[in-house]
C-alpha cells in the first residue's frame, strides 16, 4: 500500500531508511515543512546555534562513527553559513549529507526573500549537489546523496529542495533504485600493480609507509598495521591519519611535515621507496616538492585516481580502496615471501631509532613558569584511555595535540586538516559525542578558535551532550603570532587577545557548562582531574598558558624538508 | 602551447556544463573552445572541448570525478573527424569585391551577407581550413569573427582513439 505523503514526509522517511539517528541543524522559513515532519520522527534533532556549528557537528559525528553525518539548514543565510563546514568536509573527505531548503520553484531567480543560488555556490565545495524542484525526485535523490557521500572517496553531498516540492503530495512507494551511470569508483587494485608494488617493497632498503586519512576513512587500520609488520615497514601517519597505527608501535615514526617529528620527515627525505596509502602529498607534508624525498620511488594507493600523480609522479599507481588494496598487498606479500621473513633492513631501522632517540619531541615545564601547552596535553593524554576521542581546532594547539597525544586507535582523532578551519573543535566534539555517547570526548582548543564557535556549548548543555573542552588560552592567535615572531620581526599585528576577557569559566557557567581554570603549573593536574570527573554536563577547562610557546619542529612554508628547525635557536 | 581535443559524454541533466566550467576554473585549467549538443541518445549530451596545457592527465581525471560525466575520450591528431563553423565579416570595398569573392571560392567559403563595404562569409570544415581562410582575409581586414567551437567524432573502424580509462 502506497501512502499519500507530502515531500517533507518523503524526505524524513527516506532519511529513516538510511538509518539516520541524528540530524544537526537550524530551522527556518523554507525548511519549515521538513521540520514539521521531523517533529514526529524518531530521528533525534540537535538544534545548533549557527548553521556552521550544525555542519561541523555532522562532520564530527561522521569522523567518530564512520557513518554519514546529516545537517539541515534553511535557504539563503542558512546555506551561506553552511559553506565552511561543506568546504571543510570536502577537503578532509568526510561523508556528510546536507539537506537545505530553497524558495518555491516559481520564485527561483526572482531574488525572493532568503533566496540564494545554493546549487551554484556549493558546487565547488561538495562532492556532488542537487537542486530538487519536484516531489518525485526527493526519495531517489536522498538515496543517491548517501551513496555518493559514503562510497569511493567520501565527501559532502548537498540536496537543495524547493519549498513547493516539500509541500506537494504524492503516493510514495518507498525508496527507489539509484541511477548513476557516471559513478563507478574502483575498489580493488589492479593485480599486476599490486604484484609490482610487492616486488618494489621487498627490494627496497629504505622504505617508508606513508599513511593518510584515506586509511582511516576506509577503516583499514588493522590491515595497515598487519602490512607494516609483514613487510617490516616503518610508518608515518599524516595529520589526518593519526591513530591509524598505534603511536606505541615500534615501527611508528609519528607525523611528518611542517610540524612533524624529525624522524618522520627525515625518513621520507632519505627513503628509497614511499608507499603512500590514502595520502595526497599535501604541501604541509612535502614542503617544496622539488626537494621532497628526492631518492624515493613512489607507490601511490588511492581510491581517487585524480590524486595519483597530481603532485608527485607515481611509479606504481594503484587505484582502489585502501582496505581492499591492503588486503591484496597482504595476500600478495605473503605469497611472495613464502614463509620467509621480510627483509630485516637492520641499518635503516637502526638509523631511524637513532634519530628518534636524538631528536625526540620535547618540552620543558618550569614549575615556577607559565603553563606550557604541551604539558597540559601530555597530562590530559596520560589521564585518558585509548578510546578517548580527541578533537582539535586549528593552530598551535592542534599541532601540539597531534604531537603529544599518544594515539592508539583509529577514529579517536578529529580535526580540520585540509581547510584549517578555526572554530572546528567545539561543534565537531559535540557531533562526535552525540554519535558516541559512551565515550569520553575531549576537545583541545585555542582561545582564538574557542571564541569563534563556543556558543555551540549552549547546544551541548541543553541537549545533554557532555563534551569536555580544554582551552589552551595563550591570549593570542598563537600560530600567527609564532610566524610574526619568527619571520615578521616580532611585529604582532592583530594577534593579541586577552587572558581575562572573556572570563572563560564564567562564560562556560553562563552557557550551562562547568567552568574551571588553571593558572599555574601546579593547578594543571587537579583541574584535569576535576574536569574529567564531571560527566553530567559539558566542562570547559581553561589553562592560562604561555604566549611565547612555539611549535617545533618546524619546516618553513615552501621550504625543503631537509631543513628542519628544531627550536627557536635554529631560526636565522 | 599544446592543444588537446577531447570529447566528454555526459548525462543530459541541467547544470552539467556549469559543473565542467566550474571545475576548469577551480583547477586553473583553460578551455580554448567548447561545443555542446545532444547525441543519438536523448539521455546523453556530448561536449567537445579543445583544452590548453600540459595537464591532460589531470584534466581527464578531474572530469571523471564529476558524477554526471560518463566518458572522456582524447582524440589524437588524425584520429577523429573534426569540424568547425565560422562566420567572418571582412572589409570589401566595391572595387575589391570580385577579387575577394574569387578567393573565397577557392576556400569554399560561402558569402552569406553583403553590406555596403563588407562581406560576411560562412566557412565550414576542418580547423585548418578556417585558419587558412582567416590568414588570407587578414590582408583585407577582418571586422568581426565568430566560431562555433570544434566538434569531433572518432573515426570509424579505427580503434586508435584513446578512451582514457578511469584507472591510472
């Protein structure tokens, strides 16, 4: 029996068919009909205080759960506010579906109230987008959107639906088949290429496995670890891949690139074979590509063919899903080794171990001095289990967290990598916590980032989403200040903020959260212990930190990865 | 700069051309000419493009990433039948009119409009014929010019035309 339903009801039923459990969004005029249907749906709605927050919540949810995050926004400003989260999810290949409403089809193009050209302005920041003007297309479009968002190289998909399509009625017969003749992502790698890759790996003296966010997205961490072990390969994990292999694993070298470990960056430079899996040779990893890993042959595994040879020519390209190709590599590797051990690479591994010993990540906390940000992260990490989900914004605190948090599991690290979106942490943490209510979610944020999106903590308090936020308050836009200190003659143009305004614990309390502050190193551990013990509401722990702390190692933007600054004394 | 001729078979859906144009703009690729039209299959359209630049591999891959793009074919020189149409208005003082018309005849150009001191020609053919004609007419003075953009079909019984596959 077909039901007579309006478009909004078909939309909500279609989302229920996709097993959507939560939608993050903000209502408005054009999308009213959809919200009316949502009222009687079992799907939870989390009311964000700004559409950007709703979009980042959907992204945090997707990061943490591996499922598609869903966000709702109305026409016009609802959509323009959503541009940043869409662009962010596009750069980091995060599967989200954004449902937006459009003015009635008869009014499109007439500059109607809250009209904007959603389809046009979201095209360059989505994997695909739709304008639906007919009720008949709603159901199949939703099905396609979820399929596109979650398969191949994941990414954001936007479905813009006109007000009249949401209001019209028709007989609905349930979800429809999808028809995407131009969309056929490769899953398995070409067997000949897999074979060639194994030969190259076995013959390599100085290989490095270069794992990117694609490994996390494909859920291929176990396979990656098994392959590293089988072939005796040291592993670097990019900013998007932290946790893909445990940091405690002896073959793990940490993060490479601009603020990566000396060993990870230098291993790539000296390597004779880079095995890139789900990584895209980002400029933050490679530095000046002319000088990047000059002696390395490249095996490049990626589900997106356009990433292969985009930046660095691949010698052995393999198009396929990271998990499927790693399975193939494992099988081929086992066959080729035939019971023998992988090459020992004694000299190479000894060199790497020596670098790790000689050039570790380090910081010093003077008990009488200001709080060092790394100390806070270190102490938080030591007091948190391996299942804790850690979220960061963008800047110094993000780099320090990537460096000093000991990641042991995939999908426990959520941050804005490609777009570098300040303000990401608070809403993304809320989305992650909504998807993983039984886990501890800690956002490590800077004071600059925090002040971009903290209002979403009101959402968290009211919705009883008990995230924990550690604000490393250095009273500055720290990373910009670091560059000003190093490269702009200490002319601190427009980077100074305040240690006292806003009063962050008071602000937290005003938003329905617990507010704590640590002002001296001695306060740090008690504050962390207190904050971690509060689970009935969100907690904001403010740490009054050192404005002069800087992130090292550092490779100057556009410089060669052979020139790693280990501390301020290395800056000319 | 090297130019490449590609045919892009796409789903006949609203906005496909905008998607292609937007991708070219975003990736900093350059379109030299573009012609779009229906095909034998009403659900498909064909876009013929002449593109500049050395980045053909990336251009093809990025085109394939567009969900509505079904097939991208790069035609190497001589592997496709190529046509273009051009309308060109030239200075034609009555004293030189017969001279110009005689020349046009050799190029199989058709006079489609005549003014007091101008003649407008239509030229159809391979791109080289169009450029030869233009070169010749420069001596008289070209007033205005419009080209349709090149269209192409791979030659039959010849598998030489490379259809770039999605796998690298």
